[in-house]
C-alpha cells in the first residue's frame, strides 16, 4: 500500500451500502421452512429465527407475492415452501424484498441524472459494470449453497 500523508486519508462518512433487514428475514424464513421439511407455523418461524410476529407478516406477504411460499389457514396451518431452496437464489430473494437493487438512482427506470449526461457519464458506466457483477453473484448462489458452504 503506497504511503499517504495523514491529511489525504479518506474517512468513512454516513452509512454503507446494505440490504434491508426484510431481505435478511426473507432468507431466514425460507431456510426455516426448509429445515422444518417445507412447512412451519408463524410461531415456529418467529421463535426459531428471532423475527417478531408483526414483522414476519410483512416478510411472508412479500414471499407469497413472489411465489416462493404459500399460507395455509386453520389450526394446523402456517406457511409452506413452494419452491425448493436449491432453486431459490439470493438474487431472487433480494429482488422480492428490496424496493430497488440498483446501486445508484441514475440506474433506476426513470434514471434521474442531475448532470443530464446519462449517455456520456463514465461514473454511470462504471456503476452499470458493477451492478452486472453484483447481479451475477446474487443470482449464482442458491439458498441451498448457503446452507452447505457457510
């Protein structure tokens, strides 16, 4: 590492790029269902994964909308895994839980650019390259692989 005088050291300011807790909980719910042979009650998931019942409702609603799980009513009801975790990627969970997975707002559908330089901006081009790399990683790892490797 090259020497830099102290006055040139860059300091971290603000928050880092991170996923919402909803995404983390989404992965936990899917893993809990897998570990319970594909079906579990809300109480079992809440207790096992440390997710409040109120927040669990929000998470399971998004997972249901994405087609990964289903809910079963009644005294023996709960949630059921519809897709094996070997077929669910981290990317699929992220995209079902997050508002956006774009690393910068200039990459969103409306693509707002304060410089009005979308076509020629080198920073935006770099962001697209980084985004592509991240998405390749997210969509190449299944939840099954997470259980087996980590």
